[in-house]
């Protein structure tokens, strides 16, 4: 297994914050002691995701649902001061007159391409679809190997069935050793793997439980919430799933439910999962109440991050600084992330509009900003000088 260095970039950390009513930029001072809020961008629009191109440190992409333009992509090269809409955002082909066809309701996720492919980006949509741009996000085309795959509709289920917020392609992970080796996670369908840069795909769900399916061990039809591979050890995969927390060593090809080791009164249901970029054994999750009614709040109103330092064998609560009671919020799948500084900074945004951060690897949490709209995504970045 090849090992690559993870660079700690010079410069101050900033957080790209996507919310239900626009995008924001939260800048830190040196040492991440003070934070200053900038924005909003596209006030009133739903900003599902914002990312910075790590290859140039300048290009920002924003996936937004706007009242007048519908679902689209915006680009900025001046740290969010100005934005330009993509000339051709992600869209399914127009249907024939006798076919209902499909329409992108929103772009669910944005991902930079491989480090050796400057200008390449990927986008995941709802309904579940995969799109690619080769010109820095200006124009987008469907990845035919997935979108036009004859198995796609069988994989993702009937169009009339959709989880809350819409079923979408939320995760795309590229093997840093090989741009042709890719994984995707779909909230309707499961995890899929490609060895030929998206021309063909195979389900990768063995070991995952699916208690909502007639066959709980089905090859597809699963509901992963977030999928991540480790940047230094890309054969180590983690996912937070509708039915628990899982880890896979790719050579085994089998998911192991490491969430079974979580405290029983907390459970292992949630949406985000965050990996330590330097340690494949350390992982953080934010559990939510996964009891029968799925209230989508912190268990018992006591929000806490849980961390494992041994690949999921044991878990410990990380809650110092968080509300001790009556904290009835949760964290969406893209709304928790880590920077690459030393010590590591971890950040999450809540359904109640707060951004919390820890710059000591989760030992203590501090509220960085309050009263934002419901937070959809958090992305730590360092801009190029």
C-alpha cells in the first residue's frame, strides 16, 4: 500500500459554510483563535455544498438551488467576492416526447478530480446521478457509465421512492494512486466502485445491513450516508450508514459494523463521518437519535462527537464545551469536516445554525458562530497566497 505525504499548508484556515439561505465564509486568525464571518453569498438560495480546488487554491465552486435559476453551479476566483454561473450545469438529457425523463432537482455534492487532472471536477445529483466537468466547472456532462447504465434504476430504486431531502449521490472518492479507481456513495443504492474512471461500476455493499429491504443482505439498495477513503491508506474505507458505522479493508471486500462498539444508549446512527488525514485508525462521528421515530436530534438532547483511535474497536465521547442538555440539533452529512493543520482542527455545523470547532483534535469544543440558517456543509480550506 503506497504511502503519500499529507502537507500542512501555510496560511490561515477558512471554513466554507453552505446553508439553507446562502453561503458564508468563516475566516480564522493565525492560530485559529479568532473567527470572522463573511457573506452571505446568494442570500436566500439553498447552498448544498461549497468546495475549493485544492490543486490551485483559488477556484471556488458552489452548488446552489435558486428560485429563478433552479439547480445550478457557481464559480468564484476571488474568494467569494464575485460569482459566475456555469454555462452548462449538471442536467440529464432531454427526454423524448413519450418519455417522462428525469430532471436534476439539486446538485447534492461537489468533488475535485485527481491531483493529476487539473480542471476536472465531479458532481453528484438528486435524483442519483454523476456528472463531470473538464473545464474548471464551466460545463458539465453526465458520466454515461453510471447515468446510462442499464442497471442504474435497479440500483437506486423506483423514482417515486425518495428519502427526506431527496435521494442523492453524496460521496465520491478517488484513489490518490490511480485516477481511474473511484468509489461513489448513493443514498439510494449503496456504495459502488469503478476501476476504469466511471465507464463501468460494481456494487460494493457486502457486509452492510439493510433492515429496510426484503433481503437485508442485498447487493444494492442500501443507504450509506457518507463514504470516505483514507488519503494515506486508500484501501481503508469508512462509511456512516442508515444502519450503522462500517469499515472495510478493500482487500477483504467486506464491510464490518464497527458501530456495534458504540455505547448502546447512543447507538451508531448519524450522517457525517470524519477521518484523521494522518492516522487511518482515528475517526469521528456525530450520532443522532436513531430510535423508531428518527427525530433527527442529538440522543437525549445531549450532543456529543464520538471518536475512535483504533479503527472502531472502541469509542469515546468528546463533548467538553458542548451543551450538557437540551441541545436538540443534529449535523448533516457534509456539515462536519477536519482541516489538515497540526494539531488537527475539527468543525461541524448544526441544523440550528451554529458552527462549532475544536482546534485541539476534539478535546474541547467552542461555538464559532451562531444564528446562521440551517447548515448543509462545512469545508475547511486554505487559500493560495
